[in-house]
C-alpha cells in the first residue's frame, strides 16, 4: 500500500534500524521505545490489523511469532521474558494501519497494562 508507513519502511523508502528480514517478515527497532529493548515484527504483506486476518494468513502469523521469539532470545530476553503485543484498532491504541507485533523487554511490566 503506497501510503502505509510500514510498507515504505519495508521498501526502504523510510530508514529503519533493521534487525531481520526474509521474504515474508521484517523486524526493526521501534523509534519510540517503551522498554530498553523494543522492536516490531511485521509481515511484508499489507494487512491493516488483526481483525483482517484470513485463514491463509495463519502460516505468516506463525512465522512472525517464531521470528519474534528468536530475535528476543538473540537480544538476551529469554532469561527474564518479554512482552509480545498486538494492538488492534483505535481502542487498543493502534497507530499504524499495518499489522505489527511489538516485542518489549529488559524491564519489569505490570498487569494489567496501563
């Protein structure tokens, strides 16, 4: 999608601090980190939000989660854990309309979240 911020990041039109990329998934550090380690994992396929997922997206979503936990381990988050978050639509504070998985770690988190 031509006006999507994350599609532009994937295309290299907007710079990012890339962590990982393959044919389906792109991961990069959040520009406004909410924890010492905060990165996003996004599909290269434009999907606006979780409620737009189709049956055929299930493998892609599994790949996103697998890569997210792999990166989290590589960044040293495995011993104490991390938070894996999908925000979906306005009430959940989604700000970019391209599905994305936040991975946050390196500090303690409370529950329920703010």
